[in-house]
C-alpha cells in the first residue's frame, strides 16, 4: 500500500505466497496505523519500507517464513504491543532511525528475535520480552535499550519500566539468570549487549518472598482426666522441613503423621502453644514456647 493516514485493523492474512510477499506492506506511507490484525504463514508479516510516523500495534504475527515485522528505510515509527513468534526473524530493523520498539513479546523465532543493522540510529528499544536463541544488535549512533526507571507495570508484570527482558528458550538468557537482590524486578547489573551498547535496566522476575511455616495441629480431645488417649494431627502450613512436638508431659515427637499419646498422670487442659523459626516448627502443650531455636 502507498498511502497516507490509513488505518488497517481487524484483518487476517494467512499464507500469502511468493518470495518476499507480506501480509501487510506499507511503502512510502506516513501516519498510517496497522493494529489488531492476525498475520500468519506469510513470507513477511508486516513490512514498512520508506515509511514514517506509522504505528504498528497489537498484532499477532506468527509462523512467517522470513520476517515477523520488518522495517527498511523507515523512521519515527512506533512498534508496540505486538506478539511476534515462531517466524524466521522476529523484529528486523534495517537502515531505519528514530523508531520506538516497546511492549512487544518476541519469542521462538528460529534465526533471531531482534536485529538492528549498523546503519540504524537513535532507535529506542524498551519494555519488550525477548525469548529467542539469538539477538543481533549492530546499531549505529544514539540507540537506547532502556528508558529511565519509572513506576509502572512492565511487560512481565513487574512494578517498574526500564529495559527489556532478555531470555532464551533453554533458560540461559541474561534475564533468566540475573540477580535481583533488592526485589525491584530490575537486574542488579547491566546487560552488555555488545561492546558498544548495554541495557542498563534489564528486567527480571523478582524472587518470591519465602513463606514462613505456620504451626498448627488438631487434637481428638482438649481436656479430660488421666489416663487420657489423645490423637494429634499436624495441620501446619508453609512447607516446614522439620517438626518438634512437646507433648507437655516430658514426651516429644518429631514426625508429621497423626500421633496417639496416652497421658497417664496429669490432667490435660487448655490450648496448645506454638513457635516457628525458619523452616522448623516447635509445639508445646501446657507450657511456654521455647525461647531459642
């Protein structure tokens, strides 16, 4: 298509045949919108050639043989919110400047997930989820792979916008293994993409806070005169790894299965006390909890 100010939305293009045939092609266009389309099984999903100030957003681009989204000689475009998967090359930027690539999910593309040639200047790539075997960025001048750390929900559900998630299908990508000691969802170290460029705020999944164990149990009876048979059943939560039961008459028990105990010489009454420490649970009946773990 060669036109200005056109909106292409809500169409499905499948298996467009021929070498270099695109599902949607904008050539020499400006101020066009390509959004909410489904482009599958083509040579190229979306192709922008010598086009500017266009928006390509919220499209499903999958199973395309050569390219998912291809920019050539195009500038000041916004490529956002697209899902680009299982194609040859996910997002390919050739000789294109001043474009913004954000909020895209780019996964399982066989050749590479993202490509930027050495003639590309002043492009901004942030808040994307990349999970591919390879990314090749040879950008020229002034390209950026993160924005300033800003509060807001990012592409993986974290609390801050910054850079991108750099993953690999086998789990060895930078973001897959990076540390996040302060739990803000941003890697503690930058991702050096190449000798020239880095993502200074790469995204990571924050480590979940550990859930401490909570001591709890039930007993078949709560009071009575000796001799009294009582069955205790563990109801602790939080995945404890060890137990120490104090039965209140000098006897102890350190297993989880129900335990039947006979109280022979003292009156049993009242509720149990419990104390948690790390992953161990201590329980005492008719007495104080242990003061130390």
